[in-house]
C-alpha cells in the first residue's frame, strides 16, 4: 500500500513538473527571449499579487531588463504573454493590425457590471462601434463648446471653494488628487447630467459625486487585491463574480438617471449637457429611448471623466509646484490670453493656450494616467522586430504596450527624467518618434473622451493659475513613487501642495 501511494505521489509530481515545463518553455520553443523572475503557478505576476509593483511598473521593469530585444516573453500565471518594445511593433498592435488585437485584455463580467456593458473600453464588436459612434458625436468641437458652459460654471465653484479655505489662512494645504476629484466630480454632475454634484461642500457629503467617485476608485488594500485578481489572474472572472462597480454606486447612478429622465419628459426646454446629447442622438437615429443604455453611457462619462482627468491634473499640479519658473510662464500665457477675450475664460481662449498644451503633454509623458495598455490577440498575426525576432502570435495571447516605459526611454527622449515642456513646442515635437508618446492610447481604441478630458483639464489649470500659486508641501514624498495598490497611476502618500493667492 505504501509503495502504491509513493508511486502515485511521484507520478503526480512528475506530471506537475512536465506540465510546468510545457507551459513555461512556450517562448523558448519559439525563439523569443523570456523575462527573468518566473515563479511557478503565478508566472511573472508575483510582484502584482504581493502588491510590490503595479502593472505599469512591472511592465517597465521587464521592458528595461530586455534592452537588447524588440520583444520579451513573460507569463501571466501560466498564460504566455508578450511585451512589445519597439514603436513599429506598437503601431502594428494598436493601429496597422488592429483587427488582430481589437480586444482589450482587461476584462470584466459584463453581466455583473451591467453599467459598463456599453463602455468603449470593455465592449466589443457592434456594441463597441455603436458606443464609440455616440461618444465621438457627443465630443465634437461644436458640442464641446456647449458643454464648456457647464465646465466654466464649475470653475467658478472651484474658485469659491478655494477662497473659503483661504479665509482662515494665507495658505491652503491640500492633496491635489482629492482637490481635483471635487472638480471632475462636479463636471460629471453639471456637464454630464445637468444636476448639482455637491462636490465643493466643506465636508464630503454622502451621495455627492465625489463621494461616489471615491467609493469606485479610491485605492485601498481590499480593492487592490480584488482588482489584481480581476484584471491580472487569468480565469478569475470565470470562477467568481466580483463586481468592479460597488452596488451602491450602481444604484446611485441608475436612480439619478431615472429621476433625471422623468424631469426631462415633463420639461419643455432641452438642457445643454451630455445626457441631453445622448437623448438627442437616440432621436436622430430613430431609436427608442433605452434607459439602461443611457445609464451605461452616463456612467462611462462618469468613470472616464472623473478619475483619469483628476489623476492627470494632480501630476500637472505637482510639476508646476516643483518648477515655479514653468508655473510663472504658463500663468503669463493664461492671463495674456484671457485678456484678449475681454477678461473672460472662453472656449476659444483655451484653444489658444499652446504652452498649456506643452505642459500637459510633458506631464503626461512623465506620469501617464494609464501606464500600460493590454491587448488580446484574436487572430493569428506575425510580429517582426528590427533585431530579427519573429513571433507568430496565437489567439488568446496577451500583448502589453508599456506606455510609461516608452515615455521614459532615453533612446527616444533626451534626459527623460527631466520635466521639459519645450519637448512639445512646434519645432521639437516634429522629431518625436511616433508611438513613443501614448497618453490616450492610439488607433481605433484610443480614448474617445480625450477632447472632453483636455477641455476640463485646461479649464481647471487655467482657473487655478489665474488666481493662485502652487508650492510643494513637505508632505509630498519626493522623488514620487507609484502606488502598487492601483492599476492606474497614483503617488504614494499623495501629492500635497500649498495654494495661496497671487
């Protein structure tokens, strides 16, 4: 009996070893170099599971460890995955051969997260095309000008809020991500749904849009573990049904949409907000008003407009506080441009602020809100690097585009660690190699809300610098370290500044 048990154990171990050998020699058998640091069962994602690194930093580490190669193989659990290191390969994946890599690899169970079912990031096929068509229509230049009226109204609330904070002190010490979340939350409420967001209350108000945003996005240990399993452990979502959107946030959004639609059915005057644009689009297309679809589109406006824009603004604020000379140069452009428009912040004035564009671009290069893009191969395709490496990518293979690593690669950027908005002036930006600057992605799946995001970012930064100056607080831990608790970009300890009147 003992011999039989021993034989079974040895046989089981041998099978397990053969299984791992088969799985973890996938790239070697295909002549593709493999990243170091492989751990059985989890592959190369142990730093994610143990919360030592976030995905952007892991991708950057693997990218930098493979400097002599155009691509590097790695394993997400036991699933073979690939990091592409060359701009031409990035172009192949995101643009040239889009049909082979049209699915984003970060997936959710959309039967559980129904509010995300029509979100362009998570949807595919006809649903993706229809959703993207609606959002592209809504964010045309003509309609952005309509939405700017609401954004400008939020700018005035922003000034009122900061002025209240400065009544009791000459300086207001604040964490920038939390401050700008108030701004983007109010934009979502006002420009998105035409309602009050209650984001500029002195104390966070239950049921406010900023409170809902925090419930959805604020990094915590529990969320970090859940999101790592949901997004980076293959098969997890097939076994479990954890929602990405908390139930109370789901209920809140549905209730807001239902109440809003009821009011609009009775009102004779249409509103100038995103929800009205979605309603108008349904009418122009001759489609029946679908409350579920409207809730999903409105939630896309909320999810996409709230978080990534506040992240971007927090790092812009950090760079401006750290570089007072650049802050002053941008302030001069803002004040002189507004003066040309009769002292008013207008849609046209924002378009004329070219140095503002340079500052935003350079901040996004240093700290993109999303430090990576992950794609799933859906149809076999060959990738060929300039170093001679060839890879027949099979369906189901995960492809990582390491955005943050490309943004900081000295092969493409001189002194990449230095913040220099002049990289994006009219002369120098022509020499930037394509596919090495990807703050909004690229190709058909690039961020459809980019223009709306830039509108609210520019409006907020212009309002801030027109009225106040920024200084770094000692609470800011420099050099900045990226939090491993979040799949997007967040600074450990936050970005703290002093705000004071000019």
